C-alpha cells in the first residue's frame, strides 16, 4: 500500500499506531523520515516479490504537494520524479525486471513518470473524482525511450470495480495488456451481508429529521448548515470538558469553532431523515480537527484571511460558532472587519464580549481550514484531534433529533451589492416623501 497525504496529517504517534495495526506493507520512495526511526521501520521505498521466477518491484510515491504541519521538521517530501528514478534504477540494477509504481501523486504527475522515469512498466494511480463522470481508467504513455507504459486508475469513494491483465515476456518487457472497468451504480444489487453489517453499526440508523432546509450556500454569507457543523464542534469539546470537569471553571475550554464554507458540500432539504450516510454525502465527513490556542490579534488575522477570495467560487469563507462578526467587503482585505465579539469560556452563563487583542483564546478548527489559512502555519503547538467531522456532527444530530439550525446574525456582510441596494432604498424613500 502506498502512503497517502492524509496519513501524514495525524502526527508521528498516531501514524505509528496506524501502521502497527496494518497487515500489508506500506511503501513510498519520496519521503525522507530523518531521525524518525520508528516510521522507517514500517515504511520502505519499495518491496520486491518473487512470482514464477520473476522478481517484481513495487515502488510507492506520494504527492510532493503534501502539507505536513503535524510531523517533525526532520520529515521532508522530495521530488517524485527524482526519487522514483533513483529507486527504480536501484531495483533494476539488483535484478528486478518488472517494476510497478503505486502512485498517490495525481494523473498529471503519473503521465510525467510514465514518460521520463526509466525501468517503470506499469503505474497504478488514483482519481479524486467520483460518480458517473467521464474518465479514463487506463491510459498508455510512450516513454522517451520508445517503450509504452500503461497507467491504471481507480475512482474516488470506491465507485468503480475492474480487472486489468498485463502480460510480460521472459525479459520483463510488456507485450500485452487489456481489461475493463465497471461503474458501481445503484442498479447493481448490494451485498446482503455487508448491508447487515452496516445496519449493525448504525450507519443507516436515523439521527433526526430536518424541520427546515440546511443551506450549504456558505461562500459569501452566513449559512445555517455552517452554524450547525460549527456548533457540533463546540458541543463535542464541551461534552469532553464536562466528563472531567471537577475543579474546572466555566462551561468549556474551547468556546469557539471555525469551519470553511467548502466543508458543507450540498444542501439538505426540509423534512430529510438524517443518517450517517446522509452526512457523508453532505459534508467533508473524514476531515479531522485541530485544537489551537492563539491571541485575539491572531484570531482577527485568521478571520480576515478567510475573506481573501470573497466573491469567488473558492470555499475558504469562514463560518463560526462563538464569534459574531461584521464585515464591509467594499474595503481592502485587512480593513474589512467592522466589529467582532467572542464567546466567553470561564463564565457561568455563556455570552459575548468585544475581542481583546492580547488575550488568548482556544479554538477548534477543521483540518482543511487549518492548512489553507496561512496564519495558522505561523502558530506553535497545534493539537490534532482524530475525531472525524462527520462523527461529531452525527453525535450532535442524535442529541437534537428535531433539527432547526438557525442563521442568527453571527455574520453580517456588507458587500458591493448590498451597498447599492441600501442607496436605492434611500433614494426611493426620499422620492416617496417628496410625492
């Protein structure tokens, strides 16, 4: 199995625990683990298999664009092409005559590998898209030396199944290939035993019913779906706090949550029955949490940075729990914040007060938001919480049962359009008075 970028997001201790429980080898050729000898024990650049008197090498490669804020600075990711060429040459010179690359680097990098890296015979990659979108599960690339290298890809969320047959001659040269892929659409009967297991673990059990629609249009304004997910994050930490609250002050240690608009992927209709499967389809279920302590001034920088691409289709605009914000989007980015209030933690009754720039605050943020906000990268000692965003949302809905999340003026946004609408209303009012 090739190491992917998400496995690197959990820190050394958690990654080691994950590797200890695997029964398959893990490989990647372009990660330098430095003095992290424990990881080196479980992760190697390649593996060699002996099959019918042939030595077959399998080499892994992880995307060099991976961000690894929770691993030590001694861990580094090197260029995919150079690292693969070095490992493939090493295998070839040791007598390995068939080399397969397991790639987690993306199709464009896979094409480049096929074209320029010597000794590679087959590339097995992955595709982020899923569903019935048009895609090619195999491509054939002609390498610079004239040989042909097939690239085989799977599709995200296990929505395809297929077989690919490859034939080599006694010297390890590719002479024949072929296969087919099948999209796993809804007309294909589901496995009865698997459905029993899903029901057993509660995957399809009802969590609640929406009394209103959950709006996922969160990229330019407050949305009640974003409020619900952020509230679930605060609720999760509050429950943990109270399970061991002896001698503690206040009601929680993390009164503020931040989640980016892109975490809510689809609108939920009014009257929908919410299940774990529903949540998987409507939010970034597998995203994890980061716990961060920062000053009021740093929190202001985070909030302003979230307006960087306001008005574009990118989903970096922030939704909150425990923060009341007023923006003026007609101004430059660093001048847009008109008002900000934050929720107290060490208080008998939760309430809001103006932010204090030199005071420190504990916040919860989903990992995808964390890696896209540069201000977070400047901060020290983030803590990773491996509870999944989908899991805490499910637990919150199970408690609520009847779901009617509000849009309650946490965000007030004056944009260019609203400015002109206000001016038109003012002029219209003057004209009415004059008449």
